[in-house]
C-alpha cells in the first residue's frame, strides 16, 4: 500500500463507503450486489495474501492503521483504503465495529458445478466436499474450515445452501472460503451427477444403520463426501444415488453437527492417504 | 403433570417466576444462585426424561401447553408449571421468547474431579474428555454433544472453563450436559493428576508436529482426551505431562475447532473399541 491509498472518511454518508452501510441488514437480504464483506484482521490477511477474489476496498478504524501495517503491504495498488474514526465507522456499519477492520471484495463470475469440475485439472487423487441444503452460515463456514484442514480440493454447494461468502461464514471458515475453490448451483442431485461425471465416488453421510461404517472403508482415489442439512439429513432418494456411509456412534444419540461429521469423514480420507 | 400443577402468571413481576427474570444479563454474571435454565422443547424433554438434576419449575407460553402435553407427562409431581401469555413471558425473560419453553433446574452439590473419579465405578474400558480453559460456551456445549455421541463416560473441566449448565451450552450440547456426568474444578494439571490416579492414560491433543499421529495409536482400556483453549491450545507444560497426540492435517493450516478436534479423537477411540 502506498501512502496515497489511505483516504480519510469524515462523514458516515460519504458515498465512497456505501458498500459498508448497514452490514447486518444486508447480510439478511444478500444485498451486496456481487460484493462480499470481510471482517477482522485474520480474514483480511487471508483475503490479501491467499484470496482468489478481487479486492475492491478496505475500510479501517484509524486506530488500526499502524498495527496492521505489515498486512497492509499486501494491498494491491489502486485499491482505496478508507480510514475513519471509530464513531463514523460504527454509524456506517450500523453496529459497534469493535474489530475496526472491514474489506470489500467482488465475487466475480460464478461457474456452475458441472462446468467447474470439467475445467478442474484431473488430479489422480482428489477429495471434494458436497453440501446440500445447508442453510446455516456457521455450518457452511465450519465445513470450509474443515475441508481446508484436511486438504479437500474444492467444495460444491447446491443453490439451496447458503453463500460461503456471507460475512459470518467467511469468519467461521477461518478465511478458507476466500481461497478454497468452490462452486454453487443447482440441486443436490445435480452435485452427485457432476461429481460422478468427473469420476468421483460419492459417499453420502447418513446416520442410517444399514450404511457402511466409515472406518472400514477403503478410500478411492477420487472421493466426494456429500453432507445434508442438519436435522432432516439427506433425503432418501439422494442417499440411494450414492454410497451410504455412516460414522459409528452410540445407539440412541441422533447425530453430531454436520460440519463435525464432515470433519470426521475428511480426516479419515486424509489419514488413509498418508 | 396433574392439572393443578399449571399455575397462571398474569403479571411479569410475579415473584413465582423470579428465576426467569432478565435471562441474558444473568447468563453474563452467572447470577442464577445454584440454578440453571433450560430453553426449548428438545432440551426440556431431555431434562425431564434423562436429566440428572432436580427440576424446580417450568415456565411456558400458554400456546405451548397443548403441543407439549406428551412431554409434560414427565413433569414430577409437585413441580409447578407456570403458564403465561407470550407478552408476559417476553417481559419476564427480557427478550422475545419465540420458543416459549423454559425450565429451571438446580445444580445440586458439585463433587471435585479427583473425588468424582474416586467414586466412579471402575469400568474396564472407559473414555473421559478433559477440558482446560475452554471459555467459549458453544465449544463446551459442542464438546458435550460429541462426548455423548461417541460414548464418553464423563467430562472433566477445570475451573477456568465455562459452566456446561450455561443456557446456551446446554442447547448446543443437544441436552447432553443434562445427563452426561461431569465434574468441574481446579486446574488443568489437576485434571491430569485425577485421571492418572484413576489409571487413565492422558492424551493431550495438540497440532505439534512431534506429537504422535492419532490414527496410528492403539487405544488403551482407559483413555482421557485432554483439549485446550482454542487459539493458544494447551500450554507446553501440560502437554509434557501427558502423551502428545496430533490429528494429521494439511501443512500450514493451524487447526480445527476444539470441539471438532475432540469429535475426531473421540470417534477414533469409539471405532477402535468396535
């Protein structure tokens, strides 16, 4: 970042920080028009150093400029860094921005799952995470964090799942949503088709007693782990189209959290590949 | 529940519902004086059917009485069931009680970890989960959910960890905090001593590269899995006092969530025991 990239914002109605107005309400309506918002130091650093998205601007509390100087060296030339007093920032965002660190990125053109896998380089060994009807942002974010931790190559989500670039999902993902490739669109069935067309064996995670127990399974070179919504889980017709796999657990306990189940399955695949 | 157990509350200042006043502020100050609050239908059912605590009262929105009739059959005789219109309930609790289902239990006398393990029946095979300095309620709740799913016999927490009977921890635990035995007190080092005195091998989970990889480990008959705070993890001196164990993951990714790490370790132990 060059010194002239810091632009002082004195008034909350300054149109240059329009992208940061009323963050919470926009979260609820997905009203960012092709943009997404990143919050906090750790995710900002990920956005700047590893992110695969175009950075549109930064918006920082004036007290954060000095402590962030190391990270700010990674701001691309020409990207404005808006700086404001805490009070102005709070009014713009619509709530107390204790972290004092925001950035805005552009989602760019999205590629649907089938096309996404067609373009991917055909690695010999590959792991995908498929998410169907995951409407909870924390769970989607945690799934990305776990996919990153255990070396998944990409995440595919159906249209009914929530956006991984939702502010809270990015934070819970530890920033993984910013660099781990993903593609979203269509139905859960469409994800199965796309993965199978790309030679992946699809494992449908389910608590059903007649599913194959995960620890006993040999991991194929290309595997796609399919997770369904918490509560109902995957619908029967989707399970029937894939290989049903269960995580052994105590009788009478319904299930673990969906991102936790994904972590256990991903960890099994990762360990099996040594 | 007998018909005369339902007691109509007309005014928010009725002293009989004092235990339910300003729930959120009390959560923050731990100001329930030996009581805890349960919220929602699923956890109420767990409290009544499986819980190990004394139930002091229930507090329901009047519209919930009929839909809950099946569960209310499990309310012990003599326990008052306060019933109020939504508006009165909201004022008492201090926020909109959409679920309309609250109950109050008594924590009872707590037994410190060493004494707790001394009293426990000496099962041949046993799994404990030890939590040190877990100050996030969601993480403590999720640890209980995972301990229950994978058949741990008990959870031990140091005094610095947060209370498993905090309202949100109970909810995130899927009610497991209400029936899975636990004991809290002392330091993390004290938990290690207590577990070793009861013939448990203590595995300290850590991302350190020189720790033993989890999948390669034979599970001893009595194992205690020790988890530290997210972020800093376990301090070096505690790791040195136990067997350091790591979950293999991608280089350069710091770690997964602490409850997720616990789930992976618990799942390994559960599967190894067949």
